[in-house]
């Protein structure tokens, strides 16, 4: 004997709204059963077969957790506003979040970001060079400067019927 499906259990006197709610509940139960079966088939050792690389996505996910430190949450807001980047967390975060030290010292994580020393500010630009007569002169005939006056006015100067792109 086969199991009866929900669609075949329709009652003629059942309110359509109640039937829709019951269908949603039964669909949710089916989804829960499917998730339970999938979870039972997961091999936990396969999930943790090696260390996890700390990427921007990973550390952003850690910062979004309820258990994240206030320092990490504050730095995540700075990253979100574009003020800084995740790879600079060791040099720009004050205080440095405790999660950083935990991930760097743990064999379960690979920390590939190395702190860079702060960059020295670029020197101010020097005074502008004075314009000389030679910088504004027109090019002479033997020079390799091409401009609108060098372009042909008609198509007779082109050697063949190639299409120009």
C-alpha cells in the first residue's frame, strides 16, 4: 500500500484558506525532513580536512556574528564605509580585535595578510616649470608629429579600397 499524498487528502468541505495553511505546514515538514537527512549524511571530518584561509568574506562573516568583539564590529563598519580594508586590520584597528590574534596563532586558520608599515606621505609637488618659447612652438617639417593638417582631404590619397576601422 502506498502512502497517500497531501493532494489526495482533500476534503470537499475544507475552507481553501485553511487548506493553504495546512499545505504550507506540510511543505515545511517535508523541507525539515530533507534537511535532517542531508545533515545526517554529512561527514564532519571532510568539512575540517585542512585549515581555513582567512579571506575578506570569511572575516566579514565572523564580524557579523553576535559573538564578535566590539573592536571587530567597529572595524567592519569602517570597512563598509570604505575608510579602510580588511587586509589592513592589524595596522589600522585600534584596538586590534582579539579574533585577529586568535586566527593568526591557530593552526586551524591560514592568515595571509602581512601588516605593511604606514606609507610616508608623498612629497609636495615642486613649483611648476616656466613655459619657454620652445615648448609652444609649432613642429617643423621633418618632425614626427601628426595633426589634423596632415590628414588627407579626400580619399584619393589612400592606396586601396580597405575599410578603415
